[in-house]
C-alpha cells in the first residue's frame, strides 16, 4: 500500500461553531499527522501517534508551521465564464445578454471547451478548491471537456450542461428534447465514473420554456440521486420578468416547486429577495440556498441575509460559492472576506471558525457529501489544502500580533488569497505544485 504521512497544524470541523470560543466544534492538532493511503485518509491525530501507525519507509511531507485543512468546496461557479469575469457596468439581465451569452457561444467549439476546462480546474486547485459545483455551457461538448479534465485529475466534482431553450441567442439554445437527450447521455457516460457527479442544470426559469422545465422535472424523477442546480431570486428585474413568463405562479420559488425541482440535492444560486413563504418552502423541502457574495455585490444584486436564513425556526440549508464570472474571485478566502462584509451590512457578524466550517464541512454537508469530502475524518477522501498565514509581508507583520487560531483564520480570510495556498492534495496526490503557470 502506497502511504503518505503529512505533518502540520491540522484543523477539521465537527459541526457549526457557535462562537470564536466554541472549542468543541473542531479538532485541532498543533503537531498533527495525517496518514493517507490509496487516496483516502487512514488516520489523523497527534503526529507521534500517527507516525507510529505508518508503515516502514512511509513518505513524510512536513508542512509545519502551515495549517492543514480539508480542501475548499465551491458550490456554484460557471466554467465558461473565465473570459467574462471583470466585465464592466451592467446588472444581471444586461450582463447575461451583453457578455455572458456571446462568450458561452464559443463553447460550441470542443477545442475551446477543453482549453478552458483545463485552465479552470488549474485555477481552482491553485486557490485551494478541490471540489466545485459547475455550470458548463449549453453545448454537450463543454460538459464532456469538463468531466474528462476532472476525471484525469481524479477530482470529486459536480457539473452539468445548462439547459436553456428561450430568451437567449440561437447559438446558446437547445430544445426540450435535445436538452433532455444530451443530459441523459452525459449522465450515462459520466455520473458515478470515478469521482464525477452529474447535476441536472436548467439555467433559470427565464431561459427555459415550460416544456423544458417539465423535461428537467422528468430527469429528476428518473435520477433522484442526482443534484439539481439553477438560479433563483437574484435581481429585481429578473424576478419581474420571471413573473411575466409564469403568470400563474405566486412567486419565483413556486415555479421550481411546480416542476418538481425542489429537494435535498437541489442548489439554488443567490436566493436574495425571497419572501417568507419562499424561504419556508425551500427549507421544508431541504433545498439549499447558495450565497455568492462577490457576485451579488459586483452585479449590484443585493445582500443575502445569511444569519436570518440560518437562525429562523426552520433554518434554510446554506452553501457558499464564488459564482465566477458574475463573481469576481476564484478564491474561497476572498469570497468569505466579502461574505463577512455582506453579513456586516445586514447588522450581523460571521465568526471566522464558522466561515472556515462553511467553505469545508458546511459546503460538503450542503451537497450531502460530508462522508467523502470537507473534513479530515478517517475514511474520507484525501482532498487537502495547506495554508500559509505568513504568505505576504502584510500577513507576516499582522501575524506578529495574532494570539489565537480564530484570529489567524480571520487574518487568512481577510488578507489571504492564492498566495496563502502552499499546496493542495487531490485524492492524496500533490496538485498545486505540479501546475505550470506558463501553460496558458
Ligand atoms: N442567472 C442565470 N444565469 C446566470 C449566470 O450565468 N450568472 C448569474 N450570476 N446569474 C445567472
Ligand atoms: Zn450562477
């Protein structure tokens, strides 16, 4: 058996941390060891005890004094928008029409899709993100490219081709039947192959006809174990247009409800302007609201009320995500920095332990995948991020006055980015240090 022993300051979460002092919410070993074999974590604990369990001649990698955490999880991101990020001056619907749909039309070319899929997953790993839930373009080839690249790297990723059959240029439209057939073919080819998961992906109610929404519901019934991802209640003009297109519905959420798209594996991007009825319906069904702070700020969409959703009597399940290219950064550290500010504007705070829980175990729980990713528990997959809290001069200086783990995490979140990611392991293998930055 091929074993690796990682040494470092090991941190993994057990549950939601109520405060910065909530010591029972996590496990932390100042001199910790992680024993890895065949892509899985075999044992975790004090270094001396774990080293004693390791076989003769085990390869040991010493990451001290850096932190060793589970790899980050990004629950909503658009692979074909790498050349949309940083597009000036519009709100959602104009942004889609002006920049996004024309860009996504390029993915009809399979070669373009393969190049961007490679650069996309390179970038995610550079940022410490080991699992993404990704939208591909409408073209089957873009999802093929994504999954081929993801499978080659042995990453656990979730993705789907978007289904969209109206209110967009012809070059990015499918039909109810072709959307269904292409999704079926991709599910047959990729779902469950290695670590790949397929997500049924109707883009949003505006770009699908009722007929296509029916087809998406049929796919859900035929594949109840699959994830579903879409957008919900992001922007006022979007909500008004949606209401015009589905005049019978009481609200936006009822449309997805009507077509059978709610459930524990359903991920709804944005969820900013929901009524209490909508939040109740989403939480009753176990659906997940995905908070995309940098995107919500960049497109001027609004302030996601994280603490209101979490604290209500029937809490809403929440995930966090970059939403690149509406989002402005690939880093989950930068994302939580902006998330903290959005929550502050709602008059609340998010403690740094909770922020790191969210981008690891919290997001894994939102995907119903915490038995595989998001922690460093023995038996789970060895997807790991190594963080350097002294990665820049400014961080090094500020670290001189840091006195607790919570303070250090807050510094990482507030000042950190890809430079703070020293190494990443995917299924136990180094994955950041092997990327060539010249390879664009
Ligand atoms: N709503 C429908 N499509 C999109 C998209 O690509 N990005 C964002 N932010 N919202 C959307
Ligand atoms: Zn999105």
